[in-house]
């Protein structure tokens, strides 16, 4: 491929070296905003140039508005944080009305994360969004508690996970990404189940369940007692799971969990991720995602390689 | 959606850093030219460590602005108590050091007003600093506010020198009577409140609730500044949610949250305090 170097240098974030494809989408680069850490994008207006990202995975959207959990919802932990937000969101209609047009205009790729408490709720939100313009893919958050199964997460049971994906698959032709929870004994079982059910890609990992106790009050600090751990503290766990899932499924992987640098992102790509998402690091440094894109570009230039050529290389041999 | 896009990330330089009391410090930094819109009640998120530990920024309200000693531009101050790892790291920074900040953030106090109500500022402890900035603006617009300030003890008092520079004479209360009157600052408020006041308050939650109730008896407008743990400061993480006041008639399922970082930190008292009792 011949590329005018000076021109490429001016538009490094969409260099062919960074291009990646997954679930039928071509992304200008492999760096996405992780769901729940970037709102609906506009919140970071003025702080992040979203045109330089691969895309945005939105905060989870449900068919009806969800109020979210009671506070306290947040705690800082060693090299990370716990959150128990409870998927507060304004509902699909308000999302489409208030946020979607901005996202579609500004963002190279719009991945809408969807949530539900029953399979019917997942189907309803997917069917609603299927009719809206400007959405490139749906990411199904299967970590939500299943209220018909006593609040047990859909994502911890291969059959329940597959049932959600199948139901959503029936109501939309949009590319489907299943977001996997790490809170399972064997994540490859869930990955294989959603692949068989028609998912076009998987993203992993969601947060790891944890807790923190307020020693002064002698009580759990979070009102929800448990929360999801994110940040650099979880990166080795996330990386191990991406590695395992890469060896278990054929569909593309979006890797995430504690990425703060291009060096971290490269590890996920080498473990088998075709794209990566940056989450909690954005809270600390909003420009982290753009820095990661730049770092990946510099690496590819220096090493005379491309993102596509790096996916899974750490496994050695053929996939 | 309407968003305040004045917020930016800046690298600024510390101009002074001094200890005000045993555990309270005042940090001054160059005010970036992109932050000239910063108004009373707004805050900044400061990165307290260049390493990944502590991981998150810390929110601090702007205590005041003033001309820079160099004569070029302005500086802004934050006043903070050393309470944990983050503020311990912050304390270790020296004049000349660079610091990464995001600001100005949030919705501040309503000033100037469209009516000619007489402003009363009521601060408790580290709730006094954000009101200094507000007093500064009021004095600059030719209005000298009444100021009530409460502290636990004389050696915890902050901001009195700044008020005196402004020509504002505060009514002070301390828990132990070591400065000003003994007792709670809210016990010094005139009862019933004169009807032509407008109130701005920041401090511990019980004090804010008492102030809000007092204002309600006189049907006078009251703005309160709240604080909470937050990760992003821009309305994305939803971590700093605060229960919105809902009328008694509503059932439990109507619960709704406001975000301290984006909807606040300054709220009309009736937005965040229910007056069911």
C-alpha cells in the first residue's frame, strides 16, 4: 500500500495502519470508549475530540427510564474504582431524541449498549433502536440481573446469555456485540454460547464484582453493597480472558479492562482483540483514548506493521 | 442537549501553597486564560498524582480569584483539608510545580440576580471558601453581603482575612466559643427571616438543611452547594447522584437523581431537600 507519508501524518488517527474491522463494521482505528465511562459522548464535549476515536459505546440504554441505585455509588480502590450505578439511563426514547443525532454526526462509529431485566426488555429496546438512523451496532450488556431468575446475571449462564442474543438477533439486523461478564468460572463457555446464538462479536471484560467496607461506619461503603471493579487493577485478569476467548471463538473480540496507554492496548491486541475500549482511564485523563490512538499509530510506523497484523500475534502460529 | 463547553483540561502552575490551619491548606494556581468564565460555585478536578495511585482526580471548589502577583493574568485558589491519600499527595506539591486540572465545572451560584434581594451568605467549615468567591463578585458589583460563618474551633477558621479585605464583616460562631459566638451558626440567624433576603449556603449537610428550612419559613430563595465523591466531574460516570426532592404525593418509584457535578454543585434548596416533615 502506498501512502503519502506527510498526508498520513496529518491524519494519523485514520491511517490505514490503524484500520480494523469487526462485526461487519470498519473502524478508522481500534480505540473505542467503553460503555458507562463516556456517557452519550456529549458530556465530554470540549475535552475529547471524538472524531479521532474508533467509536463510542454508549452508556447502557433500556426501553424505559431506569433511576439507578441509591448513593453512595462510587469508591476509589487501589489503582481503580468500584461503581454501583445501577444502569441509570433516560430510556430509549429520550436517548434517541436527545443524544443520538449528536453522536451520529460527531462520532465515527456509534455502538449503543443495551440493557434489560427480562428477555422481552432486551428485545424491546433492540427493536426500538433498529428503526433509528445513525447506529452502527448494538452492544448487549448481558451482565444485567435477570429479575425472573432472582436477579442472577444473564451473563453467568450460557443458556440465558444465548437466549438474550437470540431474542435480540430476531428483532434487528444491526451488528450485535455481546459484552461478557468476567464473574464466571469459565468465560469461554459464555463466549461460545453467544457465538452460536448469532453474536457478531464479543466485548470483554465488564467489571469484576467487589466490595469495600467503611471502617468508620462499620458498614459496606456502597449502598448496593457490591460494585464493579474497574481500572488498571483488573487489567491482567481482562487480558487473560481475552487470550482464552481468542482461542475459543472465531468471532472478533473487543478487549477492555484497565487500559491507560497504547502499551496496554497493544497487549490486548496481541492477545487477540481486534479493537479495544478505554474505560475508567477517561475519568482520570479524558484525552487517554486519543493518546492511545496516537501511540498505536507511532508503534505501527516504527515497527512497520499494522493493527490488523498484530491481532493475536502473542499466541504464535496460526489461529 | 445543552452543555457548557467551557470546560477544558489545562496544565497550570502552582503560584503558592500555604498551610492555613493544622490540616487545611490553600493552593493557588495560574488561572488558565481558557478558564476566565469560572464563576462562584464552580469547581475544578485536580489530578493529584501522576501515577495510577490514587487513580481518580479530586474535585475542589474555587475559593476565589485574584490578580496574579506577577501582574500578568489571574490566579485562583482552592482551600482543602488533608483527609486522605489524594489530599496528602496534593499537599506535597510546591510552588512552580505543574498540575493537571479540568475546569471550570458545574453550575454555580445565581449572581447577579434579576431582583434586588439582599444577599446573605452562610458557610460552615470548608463550606466558607466557595462563598468567598461569591462575596468577591458581590462586592465587585457594589453589593456588600451579610456573611455568617461557622467553624468547630478558632483554629479551624478560614477565609476571615479575605472577607476583611473585601470589607465584609462576618458574624462568626464556633462550637466551643473560641471565636465569635458559641454554638451553631444557624442559631445566629434572625427569626423569622426578613422577606427581602436571598440566601447562599455551603457547608455540612445538617447545616444546609437547617438553612433551607429557615429560608422556607420566610419564603426566601435559597441556593445550597453540595459535595459528593465523583469520578469524572462532567456528568458521565453518574457516580455523584443525589436524590432529587420529590413531592410527598409521589410514590417511591418516582425516585429520581440529580448529578452534583453537572446539575449542581449549586442547587435551589427545593430541588434537593424534601420538606415532608
